[in-house]
């Protein structure tokens, strides 16, 4: 995928040579590894992957109707999880990401794909995404500016488990 | 009042800068209108028929005198000299230029105000009783928890792109003055025998095309769980609410589709995961916020105020105003005063000029500890006024057209902006409201009719809450012309009810006379001190219909 931003120890970085191809219909031409829909992924994995003995060569992409909990059995074999925003106005991906990070226990790369735009990146980051495949007609360079968002978060999030009132209290 | 600290200020200041940047990216074409739309909505900016409208948040309807002065300055410098107070305790400015929005927001930020999440598919302004903290019938002050909810819901990253808007109201008085049951989440707050704060949580209320009153989902929820429980409701809604049809996207539709029991089970299952975690409120946080809402130190008042008594005896107009426009206060010798924004045909309901705002700010400084509230009925309230000051206050209010003694009466109309401003309207609201007010200008008649709420919406979106007015008026479109459908028997509060349609719609011209006929039937039918809505409940629609549609003449 082009136009990718990934959070690293040194901060956000643009990634130009990402090998993954988003292949939701299964018909997309792909040179390298593919990110499949949940249904397709489940269908084409060998038993050794599904039973957790061997890592999967394919990544999975949750679509808004998918229950994030269904990935629970496969965390150990998945190389990457993507979450699709078919429209940036569809906010289900935020809850999926939040659950993957805080409840389901996914610690690998969590990539936002689809209608991924600068003005939503900070919310995505708060919900636990660490990679952002910015919509291809937009500049990833510009989009990086949207990552930081606000310095104040009243509530809590996947990356800040304590609401402000607990952080505030621990300061003094 | 709540006082901003450095966190609150930083957030609002950064938000102004962020939205300024988004506006300039829109103006340069970098952002398409489609991409900009949710961003501007989450900053309170609607595109209306003639111009942009900016809705500024007034959290749970509480303003300081300086904040009201800032609103006046915005009305004067950026609008046409007035603003419109809404049923959800906010204010709207109707004639805004996109290029100026950054400056307006910066001016508001200087007095700790903002327009964050006043529209869009996110958690909106938290609303409550306009008499919160002071009403004689209040069990406990809902404002600290309203403020805690406000903070928690502000830019909460997971819940900014919900299926649809989400409104929360709470109240803690024996009378519900916050229309709690038409909210997505409604919270009734009270104390148990051990003095602990508890909530009854209601869910799934909303008006619009499919009016539904909320249903109880959880009784006696201890206050510490407020945020985790609301989070559980929101997460279930965010994941499962419909997104394919915006008219079916409110939580009320999900609750109805699943049934309240199945919905409650979903919420319970979600809640079990997060309950007792870091979202649980702490006593320290409650106390920190509650400290902002300590009552002022009220100078003691004499048990008997002879001067006040003689003013009442001397001046019938004053006495009538005191009777209608003041509300019982916790503190002996004090009342809350409602300044009516419904003088009649001169001003649309809820509209207040910059000069009036400044005068109200002065009145608040002089007579009311510098605080103002916005009521659900679109009026302004001075919550703490000594009875001894009422006469002077009344005179000042009279001078500026804010002393109409009609609170709770038929002319205290709730109306949406309607076709004069709103691009979604089927029909105008304001001229109909004004024609009715004109028809009932006679205060004697009005007093005699007693409490009647009248609500007008210009279309099915129901911004004027017509479904829960004792008399509801809905603008409908018939072949391109404006007609009005009437409902009666609606009510808000703890005994909320949806009104019933009385029959075919009327032309704008006929509406005042039809209302007069309904009032007449009520006067003939009422028993003792029965209110209009009680009479409707007892006798049903038939006598009203019979008068309004004599001989079933056929209408267009
Ligand atoms: C003029 C610009 C306005 C526009 C374009 C507008 C638009 C809308 C729409 C589309 C809805 C329906 C949402 C839904 O059911 O999902 C709605 C509901 C609502 N509006 Fe407005 N509105 C405007 C002004 C106002 C004003 C001035 C008030 C207060 C006086 C108001 C109060 C409300 C309330 C309380 C609801 C919720 C009713 C419910 O629960 O369904 N709106 N508005
Ligand atoms: S009820 Fe309809 S006409 Fe009135 S403000 Fe709402 S959307 Fe506009």
C-alpha cells in the first residue's frame, strides 16, 4: 500500500515500500502478501493456521459489520489487522480498534484503511491504530499533521487508559 | 459555576486553532464540502437557507454575566444584533460568515465558551433543569455530574462518528423540567436512604419522524458508574446502531428493534467488561467539580418584607409577573426569575437582542450573583434573586421587553426557526407563533386558560418538540404550500406523552382561530382547576374535533 504512515519509536514515519495489498474482493492483483476480508481469510487458511500452529501469510481486514471478537482465536497467527473505514463518517472502526487493543489483546500492527483522512487520524491513534493508510488522493505528508490532535484528552483511550481525572489526581 | 482550569482552556484554544485551520483548508479547496461537513457540524456550524448558523454550547444552560456579554458582542459584531436560544439550552447565531468563525470562536474562548459538538453525530450538549442547584423541589444538584459528563463526552475519540446525534439530559427535582424522556439517554438522579447518589437510567427517547419516549434501562445505578455505564450504552450503539438510513439511525430505533430487554442485556454484557475500571468516578473528582457549584453566600433576608408585600398589593402587573415568572427557591427570601423571551408579535420566541443580553447581564450582576440560565422553553432565568429586589428587577425587565408575565401559558411558545431560516423546513414557524401570540394577547384570557404548552416545528425533525406540547403544531408541505397539522394531549416531564393528531391540517391563516376554538372547548369542559392537558386526557379528542371540524367539511 502506498501513502502509509506508521507510528514508530521515533514518531510517525511515512512508509513507501509497504508490501501489503488490500484484497477485499479477492480479485485484486497482488505481488506480495494480501489483506483479506474476514470471511475470505477464514476460508483460505490451512488447518495448521486456524489451529494456531503456524503463522498466517495473509492479514485480515475487519469491515464495519464484523465483530472484532471473532479474531480472538487467531491473534497469535495474524501478521497484521486492518480495519476498514468505508466512509470516514462510519465510526464503527473506532470501537473495533478500541476493543482489539483493550479487550481482545492485539499488540501487532493495527492499520486503518479506506477513507482515512487527516482530520480523523488523531482519533484513530487514540483508539489504538498505529498505522494509517491515508486515502490515495490525499497527501500523507499533510496527513501526518493531523496525528497529534489535541494535547488534552478528558476521557480515556486505548493509548491513555486513565481518564484525565485520574491523571490529574496523580500529579499532585 | 464551573471554572475552567488550564486543561479546559488548552483544549478550547487548541480547538479554535484546529478549526481555523480546517476552515482555511476548506476555503482553499483542500477539503471538499463532503469532508468538511462533519468537521463543521462538530464545531456547531450549519448551512442554512441564507447563511451559516453557528450554535454555541451553553453547558447545561449555565452562563456567567461576562459570557452573556460575550454572546451579545458576537450578536452585534458578527450577526444582525440578536441570537436565538434553543430548547437544548444553547444559542444560535443565524447570519454567520464562514471566514469569521475563527474569530468568533476565539472571542468565545476568551470567556471559556465554545461550539464543540453542538451538532453532528456525536454526544451533544448535556442539558438539565434551568433551576438546577436552586429549585425548592430539587433532591440534589445535577450540575457537577453534568459537567463531569460534559468533559468525558468532549472529543471522546471513540464516539465522534456515531450513527446519529446523541443527546443526554439529567434532572434531580420532583418535577422534570429538562424533557429527560425525549433524550437518547435520560438520567434521573436521587439519593437513597444512606444518602448515596443513584441514577435511574432511561434510554431510547427522541422525537423526529418516529417520536418515542425513553424507557428505563437500569434503576438505582450508583453514581460512580455514571461514565462506565454511559460508555457501555454508547459502545453498543456505535457498534450496532443502523447506519444505512439516517431516519432510522437514532438509538431509539435500535432499542425498539431489539426490545428494551435485549438491548439492556447487550449493555449489561458490555458494562461488565469496563465496570470498576479506570472510568469509575472518584469521590475526589466529584468533590473537585462540585466545589465549583457551591451556592453563593446568600445575604439573609427578612422573614417578612413589607415593601415587597406592598408592591404586590399596589401593582397588579407586578403581582401577576411574580406569580407567573418566579420559581420557588431553596433559600428562604429568594426566588428564581424567568425572563420571558416571548413578548408576542415583536420578537420570535427565543430571540434575544444584543442589547437585551447586555441588560440581562447587568441584572444578573446587580440582582443575581452574576449568573444566568437558559431554560428548555427558550427563556432566560436569573436563578438567585432576593424577593426584596424583585420590584427593581421587574421594572428593568419591563423596560427591555423581558417581563411578559406568560411563563407556562399559551403564549410561552416553543418554536423552531422554521422556514424563515431552515433549509429543511416544510413551513414557517415564527409567523404562526406570532399570530397565535397576537390572538392571545389579552392577559386576562391567557391567565384564565392557565398552563398550556404550545410547541411548533417547521418539519418532521421536531426541533420545536411539537409531539410533547399540550398543543403541537407541525408544518407540513402539501403540493408546495405550507399547512399545519395539530396534535393535542402531549406533555413533557415525568408524565411525558405524545400528542395525538386531531385531523387534517390547516392553513397558516386558520391556525390562531383553531387554537382559540380548542381553548374554548377546554373552558367549557374543564372541571375545577383541571389543566388543559388533564381535560384532554379525560374527555379525549372528540369534543375538540367536533368544534374544529364542524360537519366534517372536506378540506384540501
Ligand atoms: C435551523 C437550523 C436547524 C437545523 C438544520 C436542525 C436540524 C435538525 C434535524 C435534522 C433534527 C432531527 C434529527 C434526528 O431526528 O435524527 C433535529 C432535531 C432536533 N433539533 Fe434541530 N435543527 C435546527 C435548529 C434547531 C433549533 C433552533 C432548536 C431548538 C429550538 C433545535 C432543537 C432540536 C432538538 C431538541 C432536536 C431533537 C428532537 C429529537 O429528539 O428528535 N434545532 N434538528
Ligand atoms: S423542525 Fe425542521 S424546520 Fe424546524 S428547525 Fe428543525 S429541521 Fe428546521
